[in-house]
């Protein structure tokens, strides 16, 4: 009976392994949220997204229960003034890594549901155009010394 069950189960396991190996796989590295002053309504988030899959992936959204809304933005400097422009979606080719970092592309995290302080953990998920969701966690930390990317002046 065990041998029959194994024979019936083996093709499904192989199919699942093959589908996983050929499908898009997003890895998240170095995820962190910048600690903001008490009462701040907008925070910034940073991470690296790496496509380990064999197909291009499209990131449609990043979500978290800890924020009312999350937007992907990029920093553009025009005539010496930094502006934040929304990015509708993010395309990542196979083997490519996209960095969301201070002074560049980043997450704008609106209306935190709770006060977030140094070393707190925040759960997120990357939502892809294919309908898949990839959870990850970020740590809240203070700015690493670069004050060039402030968020209180543009919203």
C-alpha cells in the first residue's frame, strides 16, 4: 500500500518541483524601514528584490497590514530640488536585482497602524502580476547617517 501511494504521489511531487524551478522566484534582501519621529504619517522603506526565476516578473504592489497604503517612488533631482515620483510597477528580468535605497527608488509607507521604533519587525508581501504573493519582513532602524532623503517635505 505504501509503495502504491508513493508511485501515485511521485509524479505530482516532480511536477510541483519542476513548476517551482521554472517559475518566477523573488528573493528579498536587506529590507528595512526608516524610523520616523513620533506621529509621522509617512515612512520610507528600502530593500533589494532579486529574480531567481527564469521569467521576467512584474511587481504590482507591496502590501503590509502595518500601513494604510504603500507606494513605490523614485527620487528625481531637478534644478537642485529632490522630488518623489510614483512608479506604477516594477519589472525585474531573470537574474536581475533591483535596489530600493535612500536617494533612489524606495517605498513610501503611509499612515502606520502602530508606532514603529528601532528594531521593530514589520511584515510585508510582494504582489506579482501573476497573482503570487511573496512574504518578507523588514526591521525598523534609524537612518544610517545620510539625511539626504527626507520625507516630511513633499506630501
